[in-house]
């Protein structure tokens, strides 16, 4: 979670869902609109990847919708690779709106 130190407001967050076999799902990554394009999303994702590495996680998986073009660009620019739904772990929590999927291999 990222908090604006001057106001105390939450300005960014993401969620982790632990899956089997050392995999994790990144769920609900948000950055407040007024804080976008400032590198906060990149920092949150970098810290998330570091946390996963330090905790011996194997891979990160996430789903999004094709409507979120900026998110897709961000994930690809950040090194995540697009995959198909068939490549997701069986225990990945799916949302019906998701139609684009990404992964990041850690170890």
C-alpha cells in the first residue's frame, strides 16, 4: 500500500492471493488518478516482485480486461508476458470480465 505522507490518504495498493505450488495472483492493483504517471505503479509492482522473490514465490499471475489498455501497456513494459487462460494455474481466482492474462516468472 502507498500512502501520501502529507494527507495520510491511500494513493495506491495491490493485493496478493497465495496459490498452490509457490504461485501468487496479483489482484486489484490501483493507483489514485491524480498520482498516475508518476512512477508509483512501477514502484508498487517492483516491491511486490521483490516481496515474492524474498518469499520464494515461483510465478505471478494476473488477469485484466482488454478495455484497460493502459494497464496492459504497463504490465508489458514492466516485463510481464501475456499468456492465455489455459496457461493459468487451476487455483487462479478468475473474474468473468477478465480476458487478458499475464505472468511474471520469479524463480
